């Protein structure tokens, strides 16, 4: 049995959706953010030293980092269904988009969030960097998903699970209106039964909603 340590409003949504899509037995241990600080609770530190989510327990081992967990679960349970063949041209792009979600795209989104929360959103240098980087990345992603329901190979893959959390952030901040291709791609993912089940579970576990 897989055990997912799930933190509300976190990257754990990726893993929750993936587990629903895989259809393998799992259980959820729910952890709640502090209502004032919005930080993860100490209960997660008792599971993993980083105190972050997602964390999964599987085969007596504990694994962190949503990208690694995504690849691990897919390799174990659905390598032929949820990733391109390793000898195909799509495989390189699959790896690229998995990393893109947590590296290139996440950085300006988190910087924007942190500067606003810290009350320094009037910093000219930071604002200039964030706006320029976001525009460049959104334009690149928008062009890459034009006419697509999935980012790689015309079928659902781990790259879509990784991008989904970024898109949830963008949608909540109403940042998709200028990028119709990203919006239609996000809507296609959101229409999947497994995605909808995961979002219903997130609402159930999120006590702040």
C-alpha cells in the first residue's frame, strides 16, 4: 500500500491526481498548512527531514520531491501508458517538460508570490525580472500546446501531471486570459475524470477552503 502525505494547496496535488489516474491502492495522510503563516506543519518533519509535501511511503521507503515521485510511480505502474518509449524522440521532450514545470516556470511564479507576501512588490528590479520571465515562458508554453490536449505525444504523460500544478496557480491568479492555448490545454486536463476526482479529494482534505 502506498501512503501519500498530502499537504493542502501544495505540489502534492500532482501526486494525488497521478495516484487517481493509476488506480493503484493508496491511502492519504492529510497535513494542514498553518492558517497564519501558510507554512507546512511540524507533522511533516516527523515524516521527512525537509518537512515538505508530497512525500510517499512505498515498499518501506520514504520518497520526497514531486518530480521524482511522478517518475517513480509511472516507472513502477504505468511506463507504457504514461510516458513515451525511452528510444522515441518524444522521450527527451517528456523529460524536458517535467523539469520545466519545477525549474523554469515555477521560479517567477514563486518570486511573484513571495514578493507580494513580503510587501516588496514595488521593487523595480524584481518586478522587471518577474514580468519579463513570465511573458517569455508563457509565450513559449502557449506556442508549445497549440492545438494539443497533452504536452507530449498526443497522450497523457507525467509531464502533464507536473505542469498541472503550475496551471492551477496561473488560473487562480487569472493569468491565462492572454494565452488561449494554455487555457484550452488546462481545460482539457481539468476535464479528465481522474483530475476531477483529485480536485474533489483536495477540497475534502483542505480545511481552509
